[in-house]
């Protein structure tokens, strides 16, 4: 269950906010409106689906090595020669 604290309370007692985040998200308000949410890192990872590295992003899916690509014919017509005289 989410708990709520004002930004002033958060600034004065961040330890209490961290303890409360262990039990669930902590909504931090600014002038009475929700402005921030404090989560434990494990809850954050669950929310975003874990950590993704650059290698994960560049990795090709399994089975892609069996796909054959049709390459276009090489261009042999490069236009006409330029006369710079």
C-alpha cells in the first residue's frame, strides 16, 4: 500500500521515507499535489522490466542466423564522367 508524505517531511526525515518505501511506494507531495514517488530499487526494476544493457539491445534474436537476405544488385552505372576543363 502506498504511503504519502509532504516534500517538507521528506526533506526533514528521508530515513522514514526509505523505511516506508520498503513496504510500498511513497508518494511525495509538493503543495498538496503528488509530485514524486519513492520506490525501492527492486520495485523499480519490476516496474520497468529489469535492467537492459547495450549488449541486450544490440543482440539479435535466436534463429535470425537462418534468415536469408536478398541483396540488391550492385550499381554499375555511375553516370557520365565530368569534364572539369
